[in-house]
C-alpha cells in the first residue's frame, strides 16, 4: 500500500495519543486513507524524558530540522501549546513545504489570519478540527457539512474544565476551591487554570467558530466574557429552585442588528440539552435555516478524544481533502467581513439577579421602582423568610426578569446596589431560553 510519511512536533499528552493511534492502529488509518500514514519523526525538547508510548528506533529526535529538511515528510501534526514557539514552528513547517495539523486554539485565535495567509501564499494547508471541542467534530460540520445553511445561532459548553467544576458544585455541593482541586487531581485542570475558569479558553474557541459560521473576524479578547471563578453555591441552589442549571455558555447569535457574542455563566432550564451536559464534556447547539436544530456532544479534551480529531485531520490532509477545502473556504482571508458585531449593551435577554437586602418594609418597592424606570419587567421573585433562630437583619432577594437589553439590566443593578437597604455585591446572570426552530 502507498505510504505517506508524517511527523509529530510535540509529544505531550495529545502528541503521545496521536503516536499511539498511528503506530497501534495503522490498519485502521490505512483503511480510511487508502494509504499508510507512516510516523517518520517525532520532535521533542528532551530526549531523556520518560514517554508513555513506545516509538520505533530512529523516530524520536530533538532537532526540528530532521523534519524540515526531509522532503518525504508531507504532513506534520504541530502539537505545541501556547503562542511561541508554536507560531514560529508552524511558519517554519509551512516554509518547508509541509501541510500542518494543529490542536492549538490559542494560536489560531491570535494569529489565524497571518498563518492562513502564509499557508495560502505557499500553496499549503492547515487543518484544525481538534482546536475546538476536542473529539467533537464541530469544525468540519460548521465549515463544510452545513455549508448550505445560514447558521442562526451557536450555543456551546466549550470548556470541559469549567463544566466539570460547575457540575461538582451543583451536584455534590462542593465549594469552587474543592471542585477545582478535584479537577486538578484528575488531570482536567492545569496547575494554573486561569484561562479555563475565567472564560478566556471558551472565548478563543468561540472566536474560531464565529469566523467559520458567520465570517466574523474578531479578536477573542474583545468578546465579553465572565468566568466561573466567582460562582457562588447560593446561585446554584437558587437556580435549581427556579428549575434551572448554571453552565458556562459561549453564545453566538445572528440577528438583524448584528452578531451577538459572549461567554458567561448562564441559567438553562432543566431538560434542555445543554443543561444536562455533565462532568468534563463539551456540547454545541447549532441552528441552521435549512437543517434546523443540531446538537453535538462528547469529550472536548483528553488524550485520545483530541488525538482522534488530529489523526482524522492527518488522514484528510494526506488524501487531499483538506487542501481542497482549505483553498475553497478562504478562512481568515484578507476579504473584508461584512458582519457587524452587536454591542453587548444592546443584546436582549432575560436575567437572574440576586441582592442582599434589609429585612424591613419598603425595600421591595424601592427595587421594583428602579426596575420599572429601566423598563425591566419581573417574571418571578424568591425571598425566603429569615431563620427564626438567627438574628440576621438582611435576606437574599432573587429576581428573574423578562427580556430586556443588557445595558438596561446592568444600569438597574448598578442603581440598586447603591440603595442604603442593599448590602454587598449583586449577582447578575443571563437566562437562556432555547429558541427551537420550526423545522
């Protein structure tokens, strides 16, 4: 059978999984590719580090030039994380005539335009299915399989670390700190989990999906985002009482006024598919004007799910499918985007609000007056009686609103927290009501 030589740059968790699939299941990949994907080289920084996969003699190297100067190596899985040296290495690989597969969403979100323009100029291609949602095949589906559709919305749980933490808090009653420690113990969270828990990772992935689905060119750092690192158990309990769960949701919706984008903890009603996504799983809900509602669910991270997506991209690249679609799609091209990003202050939604208020007459009237002046209508209210065994002079007040602009909701909260009868900081979160298509 015909042989296509491939290489891996970076033999960490995902790289080791890719090597396992190529070496242990060559018959499987050959069946799908019509050729053998032959692992010629694996480039690492430290040759003496213990490896979880056994490589044939001569495959392991610490010299990138062993790949760059070998004209028989056609496809390279570049699996270095971060921005540098990942960017430089990818440019070197493209310059050397290699087609590249990557799982680095941060690199694409930050330098996608530069890298894709460079690849096009050289007649090369970049595949990146594993960069968003790991083993969930969302990139191919959005960019190719749904090409007959105008996608109306994307709503996703795009960060498995955050979803695991929130699930543990919700189901086990653990504090954020305890749930994070468990996520780190199980390998779901890094020693420094900041990018996961502050919403940055999800925003990077959303920027990529928004480009694929809507042609939007936006810096991920410009997407409004709130993480889960300040999530309080009280809000999870109140959400449950109201019939909702809280999830970190990446939101993209195309309306007449423009494209809405945000990442934030969001209340989702019990029974809706995204509300039922547990542990470290990812999920994306997509609505297309022709196909209607679709739901993608699976493991968004981890060695083998991500390696699965990388090897699939290597197969598509080796047989020529990726080069064709890469040229046709013109991703991150120099063409001007005609997509208007809607200011987040204008985005409509329902809202959950929680305040610590004085337990005395007239408080509700003051708060509802402000809500009325900002044209926010109340859908429901929760205020429990104070514990008769205690001496608390304040109680928690939870308000659910009807739909209103983001700016009006924020203005109302800003005014309410200044009232003398309100203490501490307020909590405000979006409430997502799934708009089902008519298909």
